[in-house]
C-alpha cells in the first residue's frame, strides 16, 4: 500500500449518542444471522458482497465486519483502507455473539482517554490516533494503527503470528499468517523508512514472530497499559 491516501468523506469517531454504522461483508445463511444480531443492537447495518469497497465509500461506516474472505482479499482490503483509512476492520467467524461483543467494545470505548505510548523515538497518541517517529508524523490506516498499538503495548516481547492475528484481526482470521507479514511490511515502510529514521524498530525473530524495540536500547515504553498478550 502506498503512502498516498484517497480522499473520502469521513464520519466522526464512534459515539454512543448515535446509531453505529456497520458494513457487513458476508454471504449465505450465516451472514443473515450475523446481520440480524448486529441490527438487534440498534445499529445501522448494511450488507455487501464483492462490491464492499464501493459501498464503504458511500455508506461511510464506523466499522467493517468481514465474515469470510473475498477471493482477492489482499487487493480489496488494501483498497478499502485507502477509501476509509480510519475505520476498524474486524474479521469474524460464524460466532455472531462474538462479533457483536467486539463491535460493542468499540462503541463502549469511544470517548475514553487513552494514554500516550512511547517506545524510544516512536510515539502514539491513542485518543487522537496519531503516530510520530522522531517528531515526524506517520500516517497509518486503521489496521496498521491497531497492529502498531499491539506491538507498542508489548515492547521487547516476541509476538507470534497467531497472537497478532487473534489480537488485530480476530479468531476468524484463522491461519492467514501472510496478513501479518503484509502489514508488518507496510509498517516498516512507513516507520523505518518513510519517517526518515532509517533505524528499524520492528524486528523479525525467525520461526517465532515479531518484536518492537526502541532504536535507543535504554528507552522502553514509558507509559501505557500492561502487556496485552493473547494466547496462541
């Protein structure tokens, strides 16, 4: 994914005072069941199939829920995040209750003050959803932001692909480890190269996973919640 983003009208962050707009990408009976469960929460739900990128551009959802994967996931997911770069994308399986709970968690967390995460010269303001490297702003899509947040909340911890898939994409992402490799490459391009530092902070531990470490060995995360390491 390039650094250029397509300009699109955007909604404000999730707010409990208005109906949450959910774009559901699914098909078949399971998709209908999931759609009914989401609507049961009082949310505005629009279902889409292969044309979900075009629908997202017009609908301007607060969250995109993917139940099953389109045939060319890579290209379409990248395109989706160019059209609505700040909208979270949730991968879910057939468990409607789990999907509803995850969307509800996003709604309930709206408006909460999030801490500033700092790892060396890399800083993240979770509330403003802003990232800087050495003071240089780094523009990330919603998925890139969530991946980096998970890494920054677990500095110097090796996180496996399975852990990252579970935390960032949800259990429905299954064994698609290539998603992790793809988005790690996006982050490296923007943080290690694009921000002008040239000093890597995201490292591969072959056969084990990935670890984020400060460019300055003496500077670890100085603020933030306890590590959020998922099982797996």
